[in-house]
């Protein structure tokens, strides 16, 4: 599913935006990159700790969990990053930015949609798990969206998304 999203996003960029440069492939400043990495790591770690506390021993393993760390890495750090960020931050956010939409809407709308997409694979999960997944994705989307909007670089959004995917390793390593 993630690979199809990545291919779709890249094709959509090619046909709708006309160029991959439109999505924000500007040079990333080291200071912005460091700031975004630290902020996303702190948020991801905090949310992970909260999730562990809230769920306690309540276990739920999604039916689509990759069988190996290599499969997880391919999905979580390649396919979903390209697909999700190109679609939500590259196409949708840039579309809103180019139309001078309010910055809050520019960051919020793609983030909410980014979060809601997680409903599909987690629709059969227990309620607590669904809520936490949606909130975690919303926080990740807001963080990636903010840094994409203020720096003009999708590279930072991809790195933020990657950092937020790191806690998922705990599902595969069990």
C-alpha cells in the first residue's frame, strides 16, 4: 500500500506540479535541519512514552506489521516517506502556499488528512490504539508541515517523518 502511495504521489507531482522542484527541493540549512530533528525526536519520544503508559499491557499488533527489520525499514523509511510527504507536504501544502492561504490552514489541513489516512489500516484496532495512532500522526504531520512551510524544503519534512517512524521499530523487534 505504501509503495503504491509513493508511486502515485510521484506521478501526481509530475503531472500536476510539472516538476519535482515544485514540491520544495530547496537546499536545507543545517540549523533548520538540526532544529527540526531535535524537535521531532523530543515529540516522538514523548508521545511514545505517553502511548506506552496509556496502553500499559494492552497489546495490539496490526495485521500489516512487517515481518523483518529490513521490510520495516523499506516501508517506514522509504515508501511512506516519499508517498506521504510528496502528497501531503509536497503537493497539498505547496498548493495552499502558492494560493496565499493562511499559514495555520496550510499546516493544519494536510496534517489532518495525513492523520485520517491512518484510520484505514487501524479501523479494527481497539479504540485507544486508534486514537493514539491518529494523534501521533497528527503531531507528526503538524511538525513536518510547519518545518516544510517555514523552510520551503520537503527534505526537512521527510526527515521529521522518518524520526516519527522510529518508535515503530518496537513493533517489529518484539
